[in-house]
């Protein structure tokens, strides 16, 4: 159910620990020249020993997004970034982990008394076991230690509903699981979550603060936070029950005017929606052929329509890295940034505040993404935090649930990990109802793959419960529904049409379901209907098929409305348990599971 907005009270900050290690690799993007000569100065000497602020004051904006509870360094490709080299080659750099992120942020703040740290949403949700097992309280505690000042909500902040989001903000023990440490009550976030475009359907008011103003020595910068309007399409229906999500541009423009009426003329928008750069390298110059020309996706149109009253956009959601300039409606360049995901990067943006006008001197805005390298010293407080929560999680997380013969990656249009999950759900479905015919898994629900190399002391090839949790952290159920053959064909067509036409979401099919995906065509025609076979037989439009999906898909999520129209529903148990049971039943140390061969979907390019 929706919650009533609560007043935000800033808690007393912990003492900041400054570490003397290097901040790591950096790249410059979205750099606009012509910085005023006095930019960066904070005071000037006056006779008699008095000083006063000068006209221009540099404010350091540090930002990141899509942390997803990754307190420990992410494994595999999720823990690396790609860097373009001067000779045209690329290299990968190990990155991420809050022990290192804390060190980098603290080093970056040195010598910058005017510093604010902001985030673009999805700080929690789809989290590894160390955080997800405890309803992401460890991540909120870590963000408090990182001295995060403000964040927008993302879609994953609604995974457990608005009441749970309010608890993360305001504190209190979990209503079902209680307090995790005896005698200690969860204190909540030291920073405000902003949800300007998320309204209570009954009151028509934002469920959390719509904006927040950072102030220091006469400098005032407003922050407006929004999530993508399509959050209901990517979150379970229960998670957004009683909520209404408004247009991002309309909302930001509304509150920019309100801030201006309050005398706040410098504004940063925190937007949990993003873009896709033409290169995956974090130091790709997306302005090389003109402002923002190397960036596509929803954020481009959003940026072009947000009022010029907003001076910079911190974005997220797509897990991409960019620091671009996109013209605002007046044609003036405006910085738009994203720091990839999982704490692998942070963005350092310089906003030059004009004390005479109260606005940002946009000709002096510069921005750069920096790698959170693991070559710096670990922050001791974060190491202690991780150790404390890992101790609580270990009895559950270290349990072996299966064995694999090689890495099972989650990459590709048809990923081996997705196929394995679909097979596990088909097997689980047949236990519930022997008439179950097939299973379908959404790609967004596959949060990672399984690696053969041991992460701890469990041994190579051993899959632990914690590793499985990293792959499937949502606590969905496995549901069974009946569909006609015609509806099943419609589901496959919805992968590449309707809301998924521009960015197809290809479902992962269980063994026995095969078809051809012709990407040379458009829309629903990309599904070659005559090629759709189940165990070698053509789909009969009039026949009934029993289909297993997770509860998110069963509610029509991810742009599959037909999946919300099934009949004879049967709600099963936890989807992670289904995967763990499948691994246990079908693998041993001497007969491990091999990665599925991804030949269920034939792709024509």
C-alpha cells in the first residue's frame, strides 16, 4: 500500500575519514571550456584581515547510480570496465566494491570543501545475498558511511513495495523478519530519497520528498529526483500497488519552477532513466561528432525537453557509462552523466556557481567518469561492515546447492544462464502439475551468471546458495498458467513489438521450445510463426498449453500483456529455490551440469 510522506530529518554525519591513497584512473567527457577566471576561488583578502566570498564558487558534484547492493567487488564481467587506449586498443580494468568506492570518494573530496554526493537510483534491489538477504539494510548502512547526500528512487526501490521503501528511509525493523542484530534497531537512511513523480493514487501527492536543497555559505543547489515513468512495466504489480508514476519531464519542469519561486536557481535533476552510448568503453567521447551525438535512448529526448532552469542531469537505469552534453530546449549545452553500475565508476562534475545570479555558469560545467579501481587501500569501515553482515549470511550463503563444469554466462540474446533457469522452472512446474509444457524466463530477471572458479573456500565448480542468490535475487514465485497456442504465439511476438519494438526483450525458453527470430524484419513479423515448435511439433492455435513463468511475468510485466491473461493460475514457491533444487537434483561433484547449448532460438541478422 502507498505510504504517507514523512518529514525528512538529517541525522548527524559520521566523522569523515580521509584516506591518502590515489583516486585511480579518470577520463574527461562533457567538458565545456571558457571557465570564468575566478572560478574555484572561495574568498579574497581584504584589508583588516577580513575576507568574503568571490563571485564564482566551484561546487564538486560526485555521483553514481545503480549500485544494486553490490557491497563486495562484483564478479566476472560485472566487476570490470573497458577503457579505450590512445593507440586504438582497449583494456579491461577490475572495478567496484564499496571498500574501494569509499576510498575513491574520500580522496576526491580532499581540498574540495564545497562537495555534494548524489545518486541516480537503484541503490538497492536485485542485490547480492549479503544485502538482499537482509532487505538491503547493509547497503543503506554503507551509503550512510559513504556520506551520500541525496538520491532519486529507481524502479528497484519498489521491488518490495512503497512501505518497505519508507522503512529504508525512516528506519525500523522489518515487519516480518524483525531486527537482525539483537538490541539494534535499523536507523534508516541519513540521506533523502527523492520521488517527485511517484504519487499516492489516493492523495495525489509524492510518497517521498520531491526535491532537496543543498546549502553552504550562501550557495544553494536544488536536487529533483524522479524514476522512469514506466516503472510499473518493470516492477511486480504488488510492488507498485496504489502508486501512480508521472512523466519525467513534466515533473522536473514543475518542481524546477517551484524551486525558482523559493529563490533556488541552480538545479540538478536525478533521473532514473538513461541512454546507450555507441561504445561500451567508459571513456568513450560521446560528444566527438557533436553534443551528445554518440548517445541514444530515452534520456536523449528527456534531456532535450527538460527546462533550461535545470543545469545538469545525473541519470541511470541502463547501466551504461557516459558524460555527454545534450542541448537543452534553448540550445544551450547541458551535461548528462551516468556512472555505469555496481559501484564500478563515479562521476566528478564541477558546477561553477555564480553568487551574483544564484545560478550555475553553464559555460564552466565539466564532468568526468573515474574508475573505482581496486589498487587503492580498502576503507576499513567498509571492510568491517562487510565482514559483519557476511558473518550473519554465511550459514545460508555458503551452502552448496550444485556443481557446474564451466562458466554459465548470462550474456547474449539467448543466454546459457537464462536457459538453465527456464529448464529449472519447467522441472519445478512439472512437480506442481505434470501437464506443464514449457517455461519462459525474462532476461532482466537473470542478474548474473555462474562462474566455475571458486569465490571462497567452496572449491572450483561448486555453486553456493549465495551465488544462486546473485543470479536470482527477486524472491519471485514460479507460477503456472494456461494459454492457448494463439496466445503463446502472441507472447513471443510481444518480445519484439508493442512496448518492446524499439528494444526487444527476448524471453529465455525451456528445452523443447524452438523458433526463428528474424531481425531483418520489423515488429511482430520478426517471429517466424511457422518455425515455432514444442518438442518438434507445431503450436496448435486452439490447443491449451501449461506455461511456467515467474510471478513478475505472470502479472504481465516487461511488456508482455498476454502473460497477464492466463487462466487456471497456480502459485508455486520461490524461484531461487526452484533453481537450487534443480542444480542439486541434476549435478554431483563427479557429474556437474554443463552450460546449456544456446540453440533454442535461431537468430537471423
